C-alpha cells in the first residue's frame, strides 16, 4: 500500500474538520461526497486539486480509496458503514456507529466478513487533559480503578438548539440524551481499558429546557451507571442539558485519584493516599496537562485537539494494519450503551446487559432488535415519542413550532 493513505469523506459539514485533520496527519483526501455543492465549495480549498466530488454515496464508495470517514447524520451511519465495508474500504465513522442493537450485529458481521478496520471517530479521549489521565492510569501508580465519572454537559439557548436541528424530523429532535453517551464514557474507557457490560439509568424530566423547539423528548440528562468488565462502576451523563456547560472526568482508584479540574479542563488534579505516595510525588497537586507530541497540529484542531488525534491514530492503523483502541467491538459496545440505557430508563432504571458483539450467538439474539426513537424507521420499529418512566411525553405547541420555523428560516431552511 502506498504510504500516502487515500481517504474519502462522506458528509462535509462535520467532515470539513476531518479533511484538515487527514491532511495534517499525512493522508490525502481523494474524494468527498455531499449532496450540497455549496458544502463542497466550502471545503475545496483544503483538498488536492484533483479531488473528486460525488453527490451519490454508491458512486463515491467506488472511487479508489483506502478508507472512508462517515460524517453523515447520527442516526444513519450503519447503512453506509456496511456498504463501505462491502466495498473493501476501512471505515472511521462518527459517533455513534449504531442506533439499534440490530445495526450493531449487522456492522460486526460486515466488518468481520470484509477483514477491514472499523473504528469510531470519538474525539473526547484525545483532549489534552484526558490524555494525561490516561498516561497516569497506565503508569500504575493510581492502582486499580474502582469508580469513575464522566460528564458531558451541553445546554443550549433555543436559537442554538434550533440551528443544530433544522426540521421536525432532524435526529436531534428525537434522540434521548442517553444515546449521546460517547463523549462522557469513551474517555474513561480509553484511560482504563475497561469495557461496559451492564447499564442502568434514570432520566430527569425537564420540558422547560426545550420551549420554542420541536424536540420530542423532555429528558434534561440521563444518569447512567455502567458496570465494567473489570468490576468498576462508571457514572456518566450522556449529553446533559442542565447548567452549566463543561466536561469533567474523574478516576477514583485503590491508591490514588486523578481528575480534570472544573472550570479549566486543561488542568489535572492528582491525589494519592498518604500511605501510597510514589517516590518523588506529593499528596496532592494541580497542574496543566501537556501534549505528548504534535502539539502544534493538535492545538489548531477541533474539539480540543481530538479531531487531529482520531485521524492520526486511524491513519497509522490503516498504514500498519493494526487495530485502534476503539476497534469494532469496543465501538459497537460503546454505541449500544446509550440504547440499552434508554431501555432501562423506560423500565424504571433496572440493570440491563450490553450484548457481547464479539460472540455470534449473542448477536443472533439481537439481530432483529430495532428498538429506537428515530423517525426514518417505520412506526412499528421505533418507540416515539419516548419519555422517562412515570412521565408524559412532551407536548409540542404551535408556538413552539412557530419559534422553531423562524429560527430555521434564518438559516435558509424552509421545510417542516
């Protein structure tokens, strides 16, 4: 294989960041796909002169490329991932890779059949402070993780929310917040190597957060307790809408603890039991994390440098034919936590198993499990509108619709 890995990017609104990251990581973007010519023209300057633009995915995936990066809508990744794998192309897909357990089983079968690398483009593990927490844990001085916390808190004013979700049937207007779990759980998995085996969850009913939008769900946050394969318990939030905005991660271990500092997510607090202090260390300190290398490239990338590192590691794996940390089975397990957690919410918070997607017998049990909230699935294959146990689904008023339509029109979107 030529050392210059050739990449195709599907979906150019989010994909624009991966085009730049691929270039900085030493790959070449040879083809892009998006139905919008304006979207293509906006990214063309960051691509080689001979870049090919496609409107149709089936034509795009036949273009000579080593790997495809899927940046299309959240609830539509699986179909295109399976097509790319069938075409003999490595796949890096935006989060989450599956929105039903049936899709998880189908992706695993397609990837195993193709023999190609399949990975999740989850970028929050690669923020500077999170990389430092991973380094500390892997160094062994903290001992074994017993408990960890991951919070992804992203409240929006009405106008911003509507700008992110133009149209009644946009996926953001239907998604339970538990589904958007990867930013809170993936960093903890990357730091510790632990994989979720069970989850139980509860959601908070907060319809006032979504006035003036056409969001169907009314969950302000989903608090999930994940039982990991090493016996630890991880508490994560999904995408929470309560105040205030920010991300925070904590590892509580047998000998010491490490966490990012609230209000300054580049700082790390490291603390040891006084009887477990390593030589040369102190009981507690707070310090600024530093990039391990490639600082200049990471600093200019999106999502706190994470976009660069995701592409950097993926390209190296394609070049060397090695598996990334978020390989096929970890990617599908991580994506499935949010699905199973919402099932738990709807059943009052009971613990439920995460399927073992590496086991074909286990996959067969879920190959027809199409439980999901999204409108592009037929009515008999989705739960809508969904709400936490004991609460009513949010009633969207005509005033909500009118405010949303006015926000969409400012974007140039005139649909429903």
